[in-house]
């Protein structure tokens, strides 16, 4: 099986490759990446992953011919958080939504048989305390989530017995990656606690978030590529995460503080509640995936980030830390004239 991963040079991609490379059915791994964050690697030199045949390109300019002889696609490429979505609203919704569907349509025409889509539990929006299941109505509140919702709608219409689509609505990512991001809630709490001995929660701490370790995301996507999906059901959608990692933000901050020790927690109790609040039911995923597929709990995620930031990152605010916030990298590319406001590469 030949698998193409879009956005493989982002935060999640290295962990997907790690797990794909151990799956016996997968004989070839191809990466397709626009290169926005290709240099945003924590280590001194950006490594060459010899397990990947690397291509550089924008999914918006990728042709059907580029996708011939690909069996399956894992689609990670996206404008990947809410701050970037607010700054580049139209581009975010387009790339995450209609451009994803257009890319999938070209893949289908080229003979790709399975499309695994990295979706998000943020589609549930202001869901409150009730555990959300896949059949519940969606309430995406941000351009990032709205684009993902648009993509799911279009991908479902494309699905047929010759083009199976698996949409994985992931919990909020956390954990260490060679392309670490500090603009994710657990990662941010651990990093700032290590730097300052303090965790500042800007909201009132009441919102719910499900979490998932980035390595478990890699395991889930590898499973979704090889899962023997029934031909009569070419569309599947799953909430993906661990039941024990549905947490409220305030509780998460205190949990991180307890794990690390010598850390104060400062919660802005006067702040308005963040409307993005959702706890999620993962029963449907657990009915189909192996019981031990998702291996890393909250304590493991905190330890993983803490050990690695202490080893790899400086405590001061130099450029290494700046690059771990993806909005900083994207704004620099635009300011330097490398990307335009549509987040397309400017011809040299």
C-alpha cells in the first residue's frame, strides 16, 4: 500500500510517520507539505526522514496526475488553530473546507481508494457538559472549526464504495513532537510552568476540553488507513480520544501543577466563559478500534512534555520558543513576502 500524508512537516506528521512505518501493509510513505513550518524543528538541524519520499506543494495546486498510484491519503494539511484562523479567516475556512474537498475530489478521480481526514472535536462548539456523540448537531464557532465542518459535509458526499472516507474528530492534541507546538493548551501550561513556575489561565477555567496525545493520533490514523472498512458503508466518522482525558481547563491547570510541583495556578475568575466548551463520548471509536490503541493518559502527556522541554528548549524567549507558536511563523512568512494574504507562495 502506498500512503500519502499531506501536511507531514507539521506537529502531528512525524508521529504519524513513526506509526505508519511499523504497519506491515504499508510499503511506501509519501509526504506532501507546503513547507510553511518545514524549519520549525526543535532540534539543532532539521532531520531528513528517510522513511518518507518528500514532496513540496500546496494542496490547492496539486493535480490529479500528482496523486496517481496513491492508494490512501491521510489529510493533515490545514490552517491548524483558532488564532491563525482569526488572523487569516477567509484562507482558513477555504483551505480547511472547500479546498480540502476539491483536493479529495481530485484524489478520487485519480483512483485513491481511502481518504483519512484529520477532523476535530471543536466542531461541537458550545456543547457544555453533555457528552457529544457523532450524531449530535455541529456548532462550529471559529473559522478553523467551520472549515472542518464544511469539509466533512463535502467528503461525505464524495464517499462511495471506491472512495472510502474516514473522518477522525480528534480531541485537542498535546504531547511532544520533533516539531513541537506550544500554542496548545496542555503544552502551553507545561512550558510556562517550567519557565516561570506559574500557570496563568486567561479564561475562567470552566470550559471542557478533551485531550489526546499526538502519538496516539498517529496510531489512530494508521489504524484508519488499514481498517477493513465495509464496502457498503463508505463513510465513517469517529470522535477520537480517551474518556479519562475529558477535562475542564481549570482542573487541567491544577493537574499540571501537581505533576510538576512548585507551580502556582492563577485563574482569571472574572473572565467571561470561553464559549468553546465540549466534552466528548468516544464509545463509537472504541467499538471499532483495538482496545489498547490509545496508550497515553494525562499524566503520561504531562511527563512527556515536561521531560522534553527541559531537554530541548531554552527557558528564555528566544527565536526557538517563538517558532513553537505557529501564528508567529505564519505572520513572519507573510511579512517577509514569502506568502500572500491568501497564504499562497509568492513567485520569486
